[in-house]
């Protein structure tokens, strides 16, 4: 699974996106605009939450490998960095509830390897056309 989120400006109008692959094939590509003004980090967390909700519903017994281009999110999810933002802590609590029932791993990957999710975020924000 690959996730991405971003706002423009920061904070501002945000989009979230994720893709799900299974057995080397794309199973889902999802994006949505987030109402209100939120930060890039909040968008990244919301994208992760939405992706995990999708996977837990549609592939409940699967191993989950999340690839994210947000070093902050990856390090916070691995416990290397503390989450201090109250807004992020609320979202992380929901994420932790989901991953407590999964075989979950998260790894960093560069933006170059996350092109589709990044494209979907910009599509959700209305910055590009289909």
C-alpha cells in the first residue's frame, strides 16, 4: 500500500490518496479532498488511516506493508519520533487501533516511487485534471 497526503498552502486545502497492490497488481487507487484547512502532516496521517480502513475491510487477514514518502510519519509510526501535535495524536490513536489487529509494517520510500499516490493527491485538490 502506498499513501500520500498534502495541503496547499500549508495549512490549507488538502487531498489524501492511497493505492493498494496485491500479488503485484493494482487493486485500488483512491483519492479525496479533505474539507477545511489542515496541515501536510495531518493529511499524511488521514491518508494512512483511510488506507488502513480500506485494507482491514477488504483484505482483513493480509500482511500490510505501507510505503510512505513522509519520513516524519514513518518515524513516528515506528516509535522513533514522538507525536506531539494533538491533532495528529487523535488520528494516530485510530490508526493504532487498526494496526493492533494487523500484521503491519511501514517503510519510507522516495517521492519517485510514490508517483501515483502523489498524482492522486494533486487530482483531489483540483490542481490537475484527469
